[in-house]
């Protein structure tokens, strides 16, 4: 293969990649359509401790562009937090737990009342049940905090794709 042929192949691939239509999600930075759309989302209060954690995580992620805008959308979230025992040991005690956090959410356009996004997101985590009750409770709490962040990330990613498609 000649020296020019080796150089031409990567250039041809690069040219094909630029023609694929991919565009950055945050094109335009904090002035872009996605960042402005995310900054205009108001998160409605969510019940319970898991709701408080998810709402705070959502508000952090939606405002990270630094842009401030009057609310154009409202995000309604309904959570289902479940903790179930698994893995029975020989003495009939639970050796493992699974914590599941599921969210049903809707993005509502405040001007028209139309539902822009109606979807679900969720995640789960495994927890070892140990002889120390304090350690088990701490592990359950840490799992809930991690799940709240994971669910918030999934919700924001879905909102970003919806706002990108509408711009």
C-alpha cells in the first residue's frame, strides 16, 4: 500500500463521520436550545425521602448550565421505592436485599398543558445484610442515595433528547 493510500483511508473515514448528522447535545453552550430548555424546567415536589433526594439531584442537573429562565415546563415525578429481602440463609435470615427505585415522570408544557414527555426510569442495587444492624441501615441509605442520582441522570438524559428533537 502506498503512502498516499494509507493517508487517504483515515481522511475518507473522517469525511464520512462528519456527514453522519451527529451533532453535540449541548451545541451553543449555555445559550443552546437544550441548555435553555433544561433551565426552564421546574421540578414539582416529590413525596418522601427518596423524592427529596431525586428532586435535589434533578434540580442540580437541570441548573448546571448556569442559565436561568422562567419556568416553561413542569416535571411531575411519582416514585416507587421498594426494598425486598433475598437470599435466605440456613437459619432463615435474609442475607441479601435488593432496593429498587422506579420513577414515572411527565414533562408538562405550562403554556398549553400538553404532556411533552411521559416515560419511566429506574435502577436497582444489591445490599449485603450483615450482623451489624447499623451497617445494614447505612448500606440501605447509601443505596437509596446512589439510586436517586442514577434515576435523576436517566430522567435528565431523556429530557435532553426530547428537547434536542424539538429544537
